[in-house]
C-alpha cells in the first residue's frame, strides 16, 4: 500500500500539514494514551466495522457471504488491529511469531478457495479503515502534530507492508501445495479410470476433486519428446477441457471432450512443441466404461503406427488397428513374410536392401518412371531391379501381387521394429 493511499484518506488541512512536516520516519512516535486506550477498548467494534465494509464494498463470491466466513474475517481484523495498537504503544517492531500468526490468515484463505484478488482488495480496504481509526477524524487528527501524523503513518505503512507480505506469501505457498495435491488426486483418479475402474467410489472421488467426467471422449495416446514439451502442451490443452494423465513409460493418455476435437488438439500441440509429439488416435468412448478399451487401442495405434510409418505424427486405430492384431502373432507374420518375400530375403542384405527399396517404390507409385524419380535412379536401373525381383519369385505384375506384397512389407516392418534379425528369418 502506497503513502498516497493513506494521505488520500486525510482531511485537506491535515494533508497540507503532513506534507509540510519533516520526514522523521526513523523516529518512534506514539499516539496519546487516551487514543491508545480507546482503540484497545474498541477493537471488537472496529473489527466488526471493517468486516461490514469488506462485505459491503467488495464483490465477494456467494459462498463467502455466510456468517461463518465473515466471522473469520472479523477475527483476523481483531487480531491484526490489536497487534498494531500494541506495537504503537510499546514502540517495537513485529516479531517473527506475530508475522507467522497473522500471515497464517493467507494460508487459511487459500484453503477456503478465496480468490487472491479478493483477499488483496480486502486488505487494501481494511488498511484505509485502520488508518482512519488510528489517526483520522475520530482520533482527533487535526489536533495531532504533523510530525506525529507522518511518523505514525510510516509505522502503519511498514506494519501493513509486512503483514500483507506475510499473508501473500502464506497464501501463494498454500495454494501451490493445494494445486499439487489436487493434480496428484486428479492423476490418480484418471489413472484408475484408464485402467478400467468406473466404480461409484471413483465417481465420488472425481466429484470431490472437481473433476467433471462427462463423456463422450475421443481417446488419444501420445508420446512427448521432453518434460518441457509435456508441460507446455498440458498448459495449452487443459483450457480446451482435455484431460491428460501420465500412462505407461513415456506416454500420456488424453481424453478430448466431444466427438470432433482431434484435429484441433493435434494442431495446437504441434504449434506449441513442433515435432515433439506423436499420437495414437483411439475410438470414441461414449461412456466411462469405454475409456479403458479406448486407451488400449490408442496405445496400440501409437506403438504400431510408429513402426509402420515413423515419419507420421498421428496414427488412427481405425487404420492401423488391424496391424496391432497381427503384431500379437509374430510367428504368423514371420511365416507370411518368408512365404511372399523369401527369395529376396535369402540373398545377402547388401543386395536385398536395394531390391526391397525398389519394390516399395513400385507399390506406392503409378509407373516405373515415377518409381525411378522417387528413388532418384535412372529408369533402366529400376527395370533391371524389377526383373531381378521377378527372378527371385516377386512378380509385381500379377493382379493380386501388389496387395500381398504391400502387406508383407508392413509385416516385415513390424517385425524389424522389435527383432531386426527375425524379420528376415524363415518360418
């Protein structure tokens, strides 16, 4: 609180005399004994007056207008005022125990959920009331020497600064603890939900933690490149109503509210942390009972999609889910790869690698010329390799061959991601 706020509360004559007086801030000034006695006798009355002003002039949220809460305000005002008057009487500064006791009001307000701006506004208003009661008109301001007004005002300012600092620090420290505790509670609830717990107990815990679980949710799994990117993405997605929870090592599960929010979430994450996030897109969970299965399928889409196409940023369960099913039986995939590509895989890797690269280019382009352009090779080289593939049992011209070969290449890629040697081993 600035000196100008105190001076603004003074009468014009008193303000002129105070401004003209020497700034003897270091001197210890005392109010007349009769004023000290009156203030100590009227502490309860003044505290109630302060509370009424706070209730009347501040936009207190509805839950803080009850008698019980206003009594806590009166008690805090009484304690702070009585301490100040005694300090002015004794001429000593605030002790550590005083600061801790008075500052605890900030922790109490944080625990009750009082907004910080409301708390600070209440202290500013209470400061004006305190000054008027101490050396305002009712205390006979115009009869006090200007030096006393200035000195006592300085002591009041110092006192209010120390108290407001202690209250603010206690408030912020407590709020941080409460937020960490709330986040931990929310994480535990979401982890249980993702694991399949939809019990009445879990729903009660969610309600108690202000965690509003309202399906439908699009269920996503994501891997994020760094802790810094994790924090940044969580900060931008939470305001969109996205619920994020740490999942298995290196992955998160995100519940996106509604039916059509995926593209916006992916774009926002990419803008926030470019190139840091990969997504597995699971199905829509229309009820809480569907969340666990949606999370499983999203994880599989992320795991399998990263093997099939490492350059992509997102893989949809609807597109790659079939490969997740195939990946559960690696022996069957290995036999299929050997059946379709065995002739090529039997030659040394230095010769099979360019042949397989050419085969993939032929499958994703409409012509030999386009395949050559994609590979950066002369057309004749591609023609030669195509003939060599045919000699090794891979004839791409057959009508059903492209589908069979493409599936074999995908299976080989899945196998290579976990067992590079096994991808080429015969069944």
